[in-house]
C-alpha cells in the first residue's frame, strides 16, 4: 500500500510540472524557458521514477519479510497443533483399544451370567420340588404327631406357648433376682446411712393428742343448768357451735359430738367459760361462742404461722396457714396431724439435703402434704387429692401440688420429691408409739394379712409379726421354686396394697427351704 501511494505522488508531481511548462509556453512563448522546463521536468520525473522504484523494491522486500515471518509463525503453530493432534489421536486410539477390551469382557460376563441364570433356574426348580416334598412330609408328620399325642395343632401351639411363657417367667424371675440383689447391695447401704442421719438429726417432741370430746363438770347439778328450762340452753349452745351435747348418766361429765374438730374445740372452750362464769342463758351463750371463735381463729393463725416459721417455709397463702393451724385439732390414729406434718417436713428437708436436693422445697411439701385432712370431714374424696386441689387453688407450685397428691399414690409419683414425701410420711407414721389402734382393729388387720397370703398357691403357713409391719410366708419347696418365690412376694404385696388400709409399709418375706432327712439305725 505504501508503494502505491508513492507512485501516485510521483505521477502527480509530473503532471504539475507539465502544467507549469504548458503555461510558460502559452504565456511567454520563449523556447529557452520551455527547454529548461522540459529538462527540469524530465529530471524530476526520473528522480520520481527512481524513488518509486526504490520504494517498490523496499515494499516488495518488506512484503517478503512479512511473508517469511508469517510462514515461520504458521509453521511453528502448525507444528504444535500437529503434536497435540498426534497426542489426541494416540489417546483416542488407546481409549478405543480399552473400549474394545471392555466390550469383550462384558460379552464374556454376559455369557457367564446367562449360564449362571440357567443353573439358578434349574436349582430353583429343584428347591421348589424339594420344598413341596418337605411340606408334604411336614404335613404327614403333623398328622402322625396329632394321632400319637391325641392333640390338635392349636392345642399343641397353646401348650408350647404356655411352656414358653413359663420359661420366660422363670428367666424373668432370675433376672429380677439378680438385678434386685445388685441394687439392694448398694441402695440398702445408702438408704440406711441417710435414714440413720435423718433420725439422729431430728429430735422432735412426740406427744399424741386427742380431740377433747368430754368436758368435766364441778357437779352433776351443773347438767340441769346446761340443759336450761325446757332445754333452751342446750339448744342454743348446739345451734351456736354446731356440736351435739350428750348429757347422760356419766357422772360430772358432758360429751361433745361432732365431725368438725375446730367446732368441737370452740364448744369445749365455750362450755368451760360458761361453767366457770356461772351465767348460762341463750344470749350469754351466743356472746361467749362468738368470743371463743375469735380466740380460736387467732390460735389457729398463730399455730400455722409458728409451724411454717419452725420449718423455715415462707410465702404460704394465709388461707393455707389457717388450714395448717386447724390441723392442731385433728388426729389420725391418735397422732396429732399438725405435729405429724411438721415432723414430715423436717424429715423431708434432712433427706433432701443428704441427697443434694432443695431442702426448703422438700420441707414445704412435707408441711402441706396432709392439708386435705383439715377439710376431709366436709369434702368427699381422698385427703391427698383434696389437699392438692387446695394447694393449687391458693397458687402453690405444680411440683408441690404433685407431691401432695402422690404421697399415698392416689396419683402416680413422677419425681424424687414425691418419693421423699412418701418416705417421710411412712417414717413418721410407722415410728413406734406414733399411732394407736383399737385391739379389735389391730387383730382384725393381722388376720386379714395372714388370710391374703394363705390364699396363694404353694403357701403352707403365714405369720404376721412386728405389729403387722412384717408378714412371713412359708412355702412348700416342691411347689414353689426360688424364682417363683420372688414373684410370689410381689404378688402378695400387691394384693395387700389393694385390699388392706394401713399406715406406713408392710414387709413381705417369702421363705423357702429344702430339708434333707436321714436316719441312722443300729
């Protein structure tokens, strides 16, 4: 391109010079100038031609150089590409060989699989044939066994199931015995240490109180004054207190009868004040009863507050405090319920501290556990459930409500605090001298315990000892094994729980012995 531009430039210069020469010829007409101009123009054209030829040669050389360079670059690139193509061709050739080899292998495998499939098909046919023969043989054996044993298949199954069940019970009993032995070895030791610590640390007063139902009179003449003209005094006293007054032949005594222990206490104090004052008439009776009711209310409040203070329990609703205080006038098996509740609270707290639990919470549960006994003469249902409803009503925590409801297992225990309250309640009630029963009820309960145990199969003798706290059951060694003895003790304990009402707990011991007897003769 550069050479072309240079050539056209030279031609342009020549044309300009020609125009100038023509102009000079036309204008001047002088031949000398024309010749000089022609000579100059020829020289300039020759120079232009030489320059053009030089430029053309340079351009041709440059083109050749570029062509050589481009060819060299092309050869280099082509060489690399040829090397890459050869490498690709080599890999493709190798892959093709591998593919052919794999195809051959797959072909061989397919042929082998076809052969194996044929062999398996033959074996399956053979197995089906053998299975059919085996089923026929089994059916024949079943018929022969039914004929020989005289039992049907269902009867044989039932017999086998029963045998397996007995074997499972036997194995289960052995496992229970082993687990209990291991657990008792550790649990008895820890429980004894905790209980010993609890008993040593708690030293409460164990004074049993009864609700006073008899008021002593200074003389039998006082009976007439209490009755009043046409019985108006006794009717006024009964109407004001809600308690029945029984005036009989008992010398110098009046019997108070009523289900509400607080009302009985109000009636007792009111009657004592009227007797000491000597003024007995309906108006005076109403005034005295109202005054005594206030006094007893104050005593109940102070008693409940003192019980909570002694246990270090705070924040109890004032209505619950009143109910706790009213337990002072309530007894259970001649044991004062308030003292029992305080005692259970202390025992719960000590055991909780030994176990690393919240002792304050445990004491609260123990104090409130018999709350329902304050109103169980007015409300139907177990006192544990009644007490839990009262605690819930007055915004006690859910775990406290649960412990109250579960301490006699009216509700299933769900946490360790429930069992603590149950244990403390049993300790307090089962302590020697804590509770009293009539001789008739005592003997009746012992007979009932022995009767329950004697009803079980394999029992030869039963003895209720330790004031009914322990039942020893002697079994026949030929009818009851060691493992069955474990299950028998559990069954007897469950039956006692379901049939007998008792405080605390009853220990059931099953004794099985094998005697070998021989005689020496001369």
